[in-house]
C-alpha cells in the first residue's frame, strides 16, 4: 500500500495503519496524482471482460437496505459489461480484524502522537492534553482507552500473530480464486445528519438496535487498513437521490496500479455522480 506521508504535514496516530490516501473528483484525477508522486506513467483502464472480482460475504452483510439496493444495481451494470463476480466466504475476516484493529489503534498513539507533539512544539505536549480537547464523543472515548492503554497487552500478539494471519487470509483469497480485487460497500449505511446523533456515538441501521458509530462506518474498510493492502473507494450511486453510496476495491499487496486501472474501467461503466445536496 502506498504511503504518502509527510511527517510534518500529517499528525501520526499509528505507524502501522497511517496512510494518506489521495482524493479526487474522478479516478483519473487520483491516477494522475499517483503517477506524479510515484514517477509512473499514465494508466489505461483495465479490460473488464478479463476481470475476476471477489465479493467477500462478511462485508455484504448487515447493510442498510437502501444502500444495498444502490450497490447491487452497480454490480448488475458491471456484470452486464462483462465483469465476473466471485463470491468468497472469508469467514474469519472480521474475527481476525477484531484481534488486530483496536490493539494497534489504541496502543501506537502513545508513542507516535507524543513524539510528533514534542518534535513540532505543539501547544499540547501529551496525549492526555490532546484528549481533553476532543469534541467528538466517540473519538474522546477512544483516547480515554489509549490513555489507559486498554489493549496494550494485546499489541504484541496483534503484530506477531493476528496481523500476519489477516494478511495471509487476503493473500490466500486472491490466489485461490484468481481474483484481481475484492469489491464491497464502503460503509454499511449512508451518512446520518450530525444533528440526529444528539451527541450520541451510536446509530441505527433500518431501525435495528443502535450500534457503535465507528462499527457502522468503519467495519468494511478497517480490515484492509490493518492488513496494509491498497484500496480504492469510488461513488456508484445515491440514496434518496442525495446521499452518495460508495463501493471499495481492495487489491493484493503491490497492486496499486492495477487497482487504479480497474477503477478507471468501473467509473467509465458507472459514470460519475453529481455533487451531493448539502
């Protein structure tokens, strides 16, 4: 996974997970930026009739119905254009990710963020001083856990046992099914107006029991981040004609350029979206 990381411009939180991902209006914009940064030449869209794209079952479960309708409609367009979709179980994916994610994210900031604050003569010099200034309830709660080093005891096993197993699961899935990429909804539900949260850090999907906001919005993108593989999210439609829905493509280690080429092809089939209503 490419790491565009200027330590002076980006506040480091977790050296294992931190990756600055370029954003653009189109995949072509992102591909151009990637080419400038890496020195590679221009890219052509991938030939869709040669593509085998995996649909990981755990990341297609528990979705908002309206969002899933939009995502499935995009799949139908891509399949009609010649893309081959391959269902893949990856039944261990979320369990493995749970053993990795918080153990890393709640431990590494103790050293990474503190070192950056001191080196840059920041007004706050410790994680504790940063934490008391955090307005978002869910992020503040996470930093309370950081300060308590709540998962510090799990960090070593996360890095030496569980993260390698997560990476192995991805590698085996790509190889065994001959996949070019995995495809799934970027989030489980569309954006919720912030005033509907009323200070809460929990959201409901189609009226079900409320779940943690981070679980709702980060579940699908978190595993690839922890495994260190490249990902590309692109908008594919709208919920209620106003809220964007994204699909994410994840590729094998070192597959950044191939992923961008697939993204170029998919965008040509699905089109681009109008700006959302604000």
